[in-house]
C-alpha cells in the first residue's frame, strides 16, 4: 500500500509556526517529505528558536527581529529573505541557497552595531 504524503497549505504552516517552533518541527518529523513553501511570509518578531527550515522555500520571507537561534536552514532557499537583527546564534545555513557572503557580512556588521549600541547604553546608565 502506498503511503500518502501529508500536504499543508502555506496558511497551515504559518499557523503551526505561530503556535511554536516545536509544533512546526513535530509536523516536519511526521511528514519529512512534505514541501515547505513559506515564500513571502511575514514572520517578523516571532520566536522560532530551533525551527527546522531544512530545504524550505523562504524566498522573500520577512524574518526581521525574529528569534531563530539554533534554527536549521540547511538547503533552504533564503533568496531575498530579510534577516535584519534576527537572532541567529547557532543557526545552520550550510548549503542555503541565495545566501551571499556580502549578506552574511552585512548581518554580522548590523549585529555588531546593535551590540555596541546596547553596550554603550548600559555603560551610560
């Protein structure tokens, strides 16, 4: 008997992510072959620490100010994704498509500037 692959609409996937990264990851474990298309989705300011975006379509996704520490972006397409001030510590971008060295350098510099600003304010306080 042929096993049926679970399909979800983009709205279903967004609902899972809004519940928690844990709920989203559970779906990913249960249906590893499911296509994950979140192209153009607004996920800014969400807590998605540890989310499994491996192989997902995240083109033009808004991830500004998102907590995505330890998230898995291996093989994901992040072309045009906005990661401004996203918390990226421990995130894995190995093999991610659309990620240019200049993007990474810009994110690192933005993070440094944010850390410097926070440190300067704490010293002044």
